[in-house]
C-alpha cells in the first residue's frame, strides 16, 4: 500500500497494489480502525481517515470498497472487504489517510 499526493509521505490518498496495478480504496465504511491498520502497516503508530478525496482523486481501478477492520490486523488486505474491483464508488470517494 502507499499514500500519495499528501504534503508528506505520512499522509495522502490510499492506494493498494493488486494484479500488477495500483488502485484506490473507496471511503464507504472506512473509519478509525481501517486508518489505524493502514498506518501501522506503513510503520506509524496511529492515523485518521480523510474522506471525499481531499488529496485529489485517483484514476484507473478502484480496488477496494466496504473495508472493515477489527483494528488488530497487520495489513489492510486482511480486513473484510468486497471482492477486488467490486465497488459502487467513483473517484471522488477515494479515501485518504493521515498517519
């Protein structure tokens, strides 16, 4: 995973790499537990979710939607989510995270 288009490497639009391609994550259902797991997997201790594509809208594939974490996962992909590429979102719903 990566955060891009933020003011530092610890914040930005969340993207995940799947099937050889970077894509975005929809902000539907994405909250504090999901932000925590994202930031922890990037080496930070905590984080907050930033919705409605504050960090600019992505392009291309929207990989994840309805991500639901318990908060103790090591990686975002260990959380429940719709099937890869299955979503009801547009890029103006790309989620951002600030760690």
